[in-house]
């Protein structure tokens, strides 16, 4: 019903646009995809700060919320595999962000013997955050594949790309759409393969440079707020200038709900 009475609808990616067009019965000209993309003014390139590596050769960053859906448990499994089973001591993993699971995950890392290679910073903003992004060798997005995450676009992927950082993520549909050739894609929900993808990038400077350059180019050319805001302005323009659309397809309470409202899909 919300879809059908709206003058326009906004979708954050093509997956949600498809929901609006099909189950929501929204006409294509009244649906607009507006993604949350970096403003290039907020992500100026700056020199790396090697001291943030704390004596290590490489820095791997995670930036984002630490909730039960974000895959940090899987990421800690990947880090444990790299440090304990593969014997890597050349990398510092910095996990940036807040969340309901923060304390539990920090305790889990300590219990797994990862304190020497994993650092939880809590939320960082501005120059502090940009310093880590400018210094990182790899950015990770460990969100597991499930019916929820498969529909989402992870903003952190664009932030990594804005700083020319190659990305490792699971092969989520929208994640693949976002990062393209700027990322390596691990088998879904397989922390060992995820770890191997990280290791491949750490061991190949040429791959890091090539993929990072691809990501940065995509951000500068099209995946930035300066470009994306045009779609939002088009949506507002449609609302403000269009004539009132017929509402004949909206049924009354007496006639019952339209079939799309009974699809059984909670979204």
C-alpha cells in the first residue's frame, strides 16, 4: 500500500528497485535508485602514516558497524587462520566502528590469542579515519551471504574504493555489483577462503595497485555523491512538477488488499 500511494519511490540499489517495480507495482518512471556514495570532498587522498601499522608490513582495515549480521565472527576466524595456521606476523588488522557486539568480539579476539594482531578502535571520524584508510593495504567486508545481506549495498566498499584500497568480500550479489574488478570474492561464508584472498593481495603489490586503481577510478568517474545526487534531484523534480497520478488501482478496505500486499515477503 505504501508503494502504491507514493508519488515516487527511492531505492538504494537495483535489488530494491526490482522489489518496488514488481511487488510494489511502481512504474519505472516513478522509481529512482539513489545510493549512499562518498562525497569526494570528504575523502581527499593523503599520504600514508606508516606508524599506524605498529611495526608491521601491512595494515588491513574493517570499517563499519559490529552487529550480529556484519560477519566479524567470520573475520576473526579468517585472522586466526592467517596468524595461527599460516604463521603470518606481518599484518595488523584494525577493526573500526561501534556496535552491539563490540565487547563480545573484543573478548573473543583475546580468547583466540589475537590481541597482538587485532586492534579494535571503536568509532573513528574525520582525519583519524582517513589516516587509516590512506595507510591500509586491504579493506575487508566480511558480511555473510544470507537473504538479508544479499539485498544490501555495503557503504564501506565504496569508502575503501575511494582511497584506492582493494577489497575482499564474500560474493554477495550487490557487493559484486558495487566493487566489480576492484575486489576479490571469497566463497560465501567460508572464512578460510576469505583469508586466502586476503593473503593473495598482501603477497601481490601489483594486484593491490591494479585493483585499487580500478576502484578509485570508478569512484571518481561515477560512484560519488556529486554524480548520484542528480538522481535524487530528479526524484524531487518529479514530485514537484508531475500531475497527480490516478489512484484507481488502490482498492478500498471493502474490496480487500491488493494482491501485492499478500505476497508473504516481509520486505
